[in-house]
C-alpha cells in the first residue's frame, strides 16, 4: 500500500559543488477561515511554501506568471527512462500539521494543457503509517490510484476527519513517468499544469492564529518559509565588536537618504553620536547604504544603535508586529564576543564523522528549541563502508544500480562532506589543510597550547574505525580531528588489486565515493540504503560507489599527507613517517605521468581524453567536484613536500609554477592570486578554494623554516599585496557592507545549461572567510591594524552586516540560521530529527536561482541583488547547505580572533588606517585634510606634474594597492611623494588618502564636480 511513498522526501538535490540560489521579502499570505496553508494562490508571483521537486532523470520547469503556479514537464521520468515512478515529478507543500479528530475541507484547481492523471495525498514525510488524506473517498474514490485530469480547467473539493495526528506532513501531487501503480506516463512530455486556489481549512481551529495549542493546524505565522526579512535596517555584527578594533555598521534602506545622524546607546543611555557616510546604492546588497562608524566606543557592554529616522517602521501583516527598523538589534563590545564559537565550529566535524557513533558527551551545543540528545546517533556506514569501484565515468545509473560490482573498496571513516553522505578527496583536502594550517599557525605564534586534550575541542580521545584503532591522548585535538579524514584518504589510494585501475593508476587516489543516486532529507546515516528501513518504511535502495582515480585527488592527498608528516613529527613519529611515505610514493606515481597533466588543460571534456581528469558534470548521487587543470594542486603538493623535507627536487618543481590561465597574473610561484581560474571557477574574487589550491602552497611557504630569506620576503610582500586588494575593496566607494568579496560571471551547465550568470557564486560565504584568512596572515606579517580590521569586517558580514541583516551561523546572532540543508539535521521536515547545533556556517547568498525552493519566491535570474539571494530552509540546497570546506575556514577565523583580539593592538602594531598609503608606519602628513604640514600646490595633482588628469587617479590607486612600489618612498620610477599625497587628498568624506579621492578626481574630469578644492 505504501510502496515507496518515502520518495515524497526526495528534494531536488543536486551537486554540493554547484552554484547557488535566491531570496526575498516576506509576502503576506492569503487569508481564509481556518487556513492551514502558507500560500493559497499565486497572484503576487510567489509560490512558497509550494514548490516543485524531481528525481533524476526527471525534469520540470516552473514559473508563477499569470497568477498560477505553472509546472512544465520536460522529462516525466519513470522506470523506462531510468527513473522510478509517478513521484519523479512533484508539486508539494510541506511543514503542515494535521490534528487527530479535526475536520478539514480541501479545494484545488489545475489547468492542464494535456489530459492525463495524477496522484495527490496529505501524508507524513516518512511514508510510514496511514496518511491523513489519500483515499479521496468523498468524491473521487481512487485510494492510491491516480485522479483523472481533463485537458483545460479542473476543480476538486473534498473533506476528511483526521484519524491520527501528523506533527509534520505534506500535501503532494505526483505526476511523473510510468512505473509502479500506473502503466503509462501521467502526462505527455511538454504538458504544463497550472495550479491555483489551493485550500486546506480546519473547521476546528477557527479563523485566527492565536497560539500553537489552541490552533495547531493553522499555518504558523512565525514560520516564514525560510524567507529572510530584515527586522532592522541598521545592519550590524549581531555577535559583537572587539574593544579596540574598527566598528562599522550600515544603515540600509530601499530609498535614497541624505546623511543620517545616529546614536549609540549602552543600556538605553546615549554614549556616542555620529553621522552616516553616504555610499548610495550597493547593487550587491540591493539597498541604499550609509556607513555608521562608531570605532571610538570601546567600553565593554551591551549596546544598540538608533538612527534619527523614526518613521522607518514595518508592520508584519501576519503577526501584526511593528519593527522599528531604525533601531539595531542588541550587540556587545568586548574582547570575548566570539568566545566559545571555535569550539562549536570544530564540533561540526565530530558530528559529521562517518563510521563511528556520535556520543552525546561530546556534543557542545544544541538549538534551544530542541533536545540535545537527538544530535547523538549511531555510526553511519559502520563497521565498513564497502563501495563498488567504477571502471569509467558514468553520469547516472538506474534507480536500481546497474553499474560494475566486480571491484570493492572499504571506504570506511572520514567525514561526510556536506548535507548528504558522500565523501570527496578534493573537498576533504582543503578542509584537512585548513585545520592543520590552523594548528601550524598557532605553533608559529606560540598559541598551540589551546589544542591540548579537551581544552578547546570536545572529541573522544580514543576511537576505532575499520582496522584503525587510534589513541589521541596527549596529541593536539585539532590534529586528531584532521587525522580522521586523512586516514580515510589513505583508504582511497589505488592498489594493484584493483583490476580496473591497479595496473595503470597504482598509488593514485580515487576521486570520490557516494550513493549511486540522490537520497532525500530526514535520512538517517545508519539506516537508509535497504529496501526496508527499521521503522518498516521503504528505503532508498542505494548502492555505494567509487568514481575513478584522478590527478586532482592524488595531489590533494599528497599535500595533506606531507603537511601532516611535519606536524605529527615528535608527537607520533610512526604516523608522521607513514604520512610522508604515502605522499612521496604517490608523488613518484604522478611524476611518472607528468607529461599527461602538467601544463595541460583539455577543457570541460578532458575526462573523455584522459579519465584521470575529473568531469565537471558528475553530479547525480554526489557532488561534481570536477577539475580539468591540476598544476595548481601540484604546486601546492610540492610546497608541502618541500616544507617538510627541504628536498631540492620539490623546490625546483614549485619555483617554476605559473597558472596557464593567469587570472590576475598573480597565480604563480611565491605569489597569491585574487582571481581564481580553472575548473569550476572563472575569475572568482578570492585566493583559494577546493578547485584552485595554489594559494594554499604559498601560505605554507610563509610558515616554513625551509624557505630562504629572499623567497620568504617575496611571499610576505605578495600576501600583503593580495590583502591590500581585499582591504581596498572593503572600503571601496560603493561597498555598503564592507564585504571582501564580489561576484563574477559563471556558468552552471547542470542546472542552467547555456546561461551565463552574474553575481555571487555557490558558497559565497566561504570566499568571504578565505579572503579573511589572507588578511589575517597579512596582519601576522606586518602588524598593520588595517589587516586585522579587514578580517573583522569579513566576519561582520557573516554575522549580520549584510543585505538581509541575518547571521549565517547557527546559534550566533539575534537573527540567525536555523535550518541548514542537511540529511540528519532535518527537524524542519520531521520533528523526530534534530535541529542543527550551533557554530554551523551555511554557504550563503548566490545569484544562480537554480533551487526550486528558492525559485518559489518568484525572482528572475539576474534581476535580484546577490545579498538577497538566500532562504533559511532545509529545502534550499543551493544556498543553505553546509560543508566541511566552509566550516573549516570559519573555525580558522574564530581561532585567529581567539588568539589576537585580546591583544589587539599589540605594542608593535602599526596604527595606520585602511586609508593610508603605507603598510609599515603611520603617515603623519595625512592627519588633516590636504596633508597637514605640506602645502598644497594643486588640488588633485598626485604625480606633481602641474596638471590634473587620469594619471593622478591611477597613481592614487596604485599607491593604495602596492605601497611598497608606488607609495611614499616606493621603488617605482615616480612613486607618490608627500607633496603628491597632500595634493591628492581631495575628498572630505574620508580622512587620509583613499579610493574616494581617485573617484572624485575622475568625477572632476567628467565635469560632475566643479572643483577639487575640499575647502569650497
């Protein structure tokens, strides 16, 4: 009777490596008596919480034009097409509550372009037990059979009395391909179904939402579908600000405003007043912005900011609550505002371990609305994780696995990569490196004592996974955690026993392993693969598979193993030696194939010419993680091997590195780029990610004791230059939120074939945090406060100073993430599952709008500000998923601030601001407008040639971006002089030389301003 009703749980789950999605403002629901739905019609062009989903290979498109929700069946799926059945195409509404004994009436309409049939039901998501309504007995008498749909408009009415309570239910429509329960496709390909006037009413709950107990069935007005509506237009870091660091907030409004006055209040008492710096429209934030600088407020305590704009209020049409949007949320000032976050952020890795039980004793936090005990669970894929090695790249398999089963590998252990149960070497690589680098930096800084057993982290000191028995007593906890993943990587090394790959790829590394098809949400990692689950409901019937070995995966393993070798030396010499042996053996295997991959990029179809390149589109059942260019990974691996061994072979290899894609010209040996190119990246404004790893090697050289003084100086200068780019962008004339990241143009051939997308990329928050790491290292090098403040600004964005006024980290901030996309942290869909713990950072805003749930907001791609493109719902896989490679840099940043914030500023810190032109010492000539003790000769004449032209603006920007060359005393042929600096300081809105001065000179040349004299 309930055969495979669990398929209702299938989300439109796509590759964890692909791009992102969107957001909006809260839209009022249609009101009706006893309304149990979040949306009744689609007149406003908004569909949520109604949304579509498909199971591969089914495909459908949708829009909400004409006041209806229009679903067009591109591919209905079904068994003959490699799918399953009618549930391959769905239209559904989740998060419903059905109460035993309550009476309900139903109405729905559908206008069909072709005649056909569909099934509809109201049921719990698990599929177990009886549904509230699926027999349609009062009118249609179809049971689990389909309902006939005529071409044209169809209207249906029904009613039922619930026989049991369903805490979390869904109303779903299934209209996919032929399979169980019907012998033909529900509708022909190309059919459009236009749904409208959806109604589910409870006559026992009245017509007004009062409280959960008195009206349990009505749509909860506090359930905002994950749509993030800013409660305040004063955008702040909701966690807090450091005592002596720069403190900036943003006043963000939909209308342009002149400079506002603002007051900082401590416990209701005014302690500081200021005036906003008008930025104008920030296209990424989607708001008119003003910067509120309250850096002078330093006394620890709890504060709010109040803007003199008291008419700026918003009445929530559902709750009737009035938001005073001119008043900020509360925030704290102190050097301990981030206290405890690194512990929670690191606990993410423990809770996503594979192959071992997750025990409640080691769980550091839980959502206050939930029970902490639910986070503990038995081990997933334990005691082994046997998977079938595939002899070729195959994009998809049948619903019943039809691939090769002749070679098996035990892939036990490691971390689950993201919201699903896949494990990927290339994503594990950067995650392991980040944790190990966090420890290595702390050793250099002398703060590594914090990683002693139980001091900062909460993990078991002993564990057993497969044939590995580990005792971590006395070894640094952060290394113990990274070792969990590293040992799994060793399991992924190809041996001679593999009849597919052993003869030609021995000692290379398999790229990834995951289920052969996507599973759904609310899935237990220990109990989902079989035909029947422990509770009697249908399983996903999945098969674990391993994809072919790749150059990229091999180089990732080499880099992490070489890095681990030097860090474990003196702690566990046996493991240290094992790591180096694995790294060097696989390096030799790679060098034997060097002519096949070095300096080679065969394009997006590279895998067809050489299967050791990872395809870009292998994203069914697991993330894609394609990489067609690996010189960057080889440079990184060589840097790690050299830093461990000092061997000249590795140095000779790394010193010649230069990315053939070039980017901004800085992706080369001893340098670090701000423009990632290759694989899935096209000019991404960042320095490294899982697919572009050369920057990791350069950071390693910075910490290495094997690097010469000359090379070390080059590395230091290049890291500062890179950080200067991020700092300058944060303080740019149009950056209202101080974010060190901007979008780019990119493609997503899986979800948006043939389209070019512009804006924030998939996992945008990770780019923000990785750029903060670069600024943190620039601070370590120079002790220049501008870099510390730059890293602070990046976290301000993450914790709420953004286009949504929302903290992307669970448990931290007044208004924070609660429902990340994750198979087990699925409380939103099934209350028997837990909510996510604290300290989990979601991927964040993205401009792609591929996600069917986010797409339910009705936005059109390219017409929504990037920072609005977000929904805090478990369904929003493209913007709200969580991964190991996003939480790792977040934890790194939290550890950095734990080290540095209480000491900032140090005695030897350089106290320049981000607007000066030096990275080595304060410039006294910029203390007042016009240069202070230097007399201005010609306003705007930065190069002192007697004229004002574009060359002056260029020199200003060069001096800011590269002060060692173009700044005062720089090495350029004609660097900026003190006289030139005095002439160039023309903008009155900022102190000292900034990019605003260059902008004003350009405005003067375009005759947009009449004079450059700031005194006029």
